[in-house]
């Protein structure tokens, strides 16, 4: 039998050769679904588009534990041609979770159910939403995710028990005025006047300064071909960030109100919407403690890093946002990934993947029990 360290590298090498961008993970999901079936899982495909769910039932009462891996590659341009590359390491995440899944099917679990969730389109930041809509987390009580870290954050032989991604949202606003001849501005409503007021109103929003939160106008288009007419439309976009989901909800409300009220000062109206984004990390204290214990057991005390706060977004956090009772943890694994994630030349040390496999197995054993 192939040992786990060899198997995880073999699966990674296979997935690495079939990079596919979000919602196009056809070969990837077919490979993973076949492997889960071969291992003895009940498998559902087409979850949230191209996602795959595998279930291993102990037959005994107990919790439903999900292990989640993302599957998608990124679209890059190489020598002027678009191509997909696994530059965020999602091939590594799927390889680790599949290797764990196979080992657990061989040995069996003692209680509850194990749910393997291969999620599509993390890079689009709504693959998780699609699998949630398809009911993938309806029965899930605990979920564990794992992601490689760039070399600047973690090296081979190190891991963090919690990655605190921030909340990140994009809002868009369309301001409607009334066009008129440039000679008769009193007959029109100038959308640029409304937009200028809106920019100032947004910049005057203040949030609790002890918690990071920002809102910035990132696009402003107004005015048409006729430079002697009053423009009747302006389009704005805004980037919002916060390390706290409650604060983000308030920031979205205040931003909406600021734009609507500012537009109204000149008689214009504004349609304001959230057009994309994802929530900040919210982890269960006990699950993070267990992750610490697992990392220490596998890598020794020197391998255990402190929790890491990262400005990047991760759609994994929609699971808890949609079902707050879910207890979540998310491991950041060191594998010397350089020069950085999302770099098309990103390389990492595949020998470190066995560390992720063993950390996940340790956690699964504590949560649902692995049969001897
Ligand atoms: Zn990424
Ligand atoms: Zn990623």
C-alpha cells in the first residue's frame, strides 16, 4: 500500500496537471469524485456547479464533520495567452483532503458522519455560496478548512491554527439626475454634483477606530459625449474592508445612507447595492484550541505559529455567516510557497503536504474518532 506521504504528492501532481478556473473544474471534480467512490464514499456531484460531496457514515450517532478543500485554479496570461495555473495551491488542498478521506474510509470513523466537501470557485469568492444554496452544509455541525501560506508567513514544518481573513465587499451605486442644456442648468439635476457630494459623504463616515474598517470610492464615471449638457447619470464603485462582520454590516448601512442622502441634497436619486464580497473569519474557540493541539502533536511546539491576520478574503466564511451554529477552524499550512500566492511562478515544497494530512487526521480523530 502507498504510504500517505507518497499518496498526497501523487494526487497533488495529478491535480496540478489539470488546472481549471472556477466553475469549470470538470476534470478535477471527476477525478476527485471517482477517487471518493473508489474509497467507498456515497458521492454527490454537481454540487454548487462543479462541487463534489462525499459522505462516510459511521452508522453511530454523533456530529457531522465537514472537511473542505477548494479546487479551482487562477486565470493567468502566459506569453500573451490566457491559461489556468494552480498559483493559490488549491490543488494541494484537494490532495490533502482526498488523502485524508481515503485513509478514513480505510480505517472507518467511530461516530457521526464525515462529509468531504470539494468546493468550486473559491477565487470568485462565491463558490461557497453556491454549495450552500445546494444544501451542502444543511446538516454540517463542524467544518475544517486548510490553505497553504506564503513563505513570508509560514515555512515547511510550521502551521497556524487560525487565519483571520477580513471581510471584503464591493458596492456599486448608480446616481440618477436629469439632463438639460448647459445653458439652463436650473432645468436639470447634475449627477456629478450628486456624485461629488456622495464621495464627500462616504469619506466622512467614521467607524469604531479600535477595529480596522475602511471604505473607499474606487470608481467614478459620469458625463457623456456632450460637454455642453448637464449629465444625468453617474456610476460609482466602492471597496469596503473590515476585520469584523458586525462592523461591516454597519459600514454597508452607513455607506448606503451616505450616498442616498448626498444625492438627495441636489434632488438626485441613488440606487446602491452590494455587488460582491465575503465575510470575515469567525472561528470556534474550542476548534482553534484543537487545531493548536494537532499542530503541536504533528510538528512539535516549534512548528506552532500564532494566529495570523491576513487582509485577503476567503469564501469559506460564508459557511458560518449562513449557519452561525457551525463550529469552524481553518489551518494555515507552511510549505515554503514562493514568491507568493497568486504569482504564476508560485512553487512550494510538496514534502510539507503530509503535515497537513496528519494535522487533519489528528483533528478528525478527536472530533469523530478514527477506528484503530
Ligand atoms: Zn487565492
Ligand atoms: Zn486560495
